[in-house]
C-alpha cells in the first residue's frame, strides 16, 4: 500500500519559517520525482516546487521567489520543503506528490499551513 504522509504544518506569523516533511512508504522512492503542491482557499491546486530524480532539475512556482527550497533524503524515503519569509498569501494546504515518470502518481493527504499577519 502506497502512503505519503505530510507533517510539519501549523500556524506561523508573517516572516516566519516552517519545514514540511513527507515520508513515503510502498514505493521505490529513488525512482520517483517528488514535488510539493498547495491549494489556497478557493483556488486551484498549484505547484510549489518539484525535484526530479535523475537530473536534479528543480521547478519552482512563480510565487516562490527564492523563499522555499526542496530536499530529499533517499535513505529515509522523505522529501522536505523548507519555507522562509512566509506571507499570509502562503496560507494553504500543502500536498506531497510522487510521480514515477510514467503512469503512477500519488498524493498525500495534505498539511495545513496558516500564516497570520
């Protein structure tokens, strides 16, 4: 059974930082591109940052502006999202996403991030 479990969300003041984690099981983690998406209230789900497996290419959402970084630990089957300089507009549910470059796509249940003024 495939499982992606996010953690690390919470409430933070504007300008603060959070580190999200996504621990996976049931997949060959090293064979997957891992990404973070988010869904703000009333908005469509959007890419935050994605990290490819093979070439290390990183794709960022336009709004990131150098504030967020992604990292993965293949020994722990975990991907991280480090967020700094958080703004109220970053308030959203953040989702972990895994893609094997073919037909398999998996999502986590999401973790809530709330940024107060």
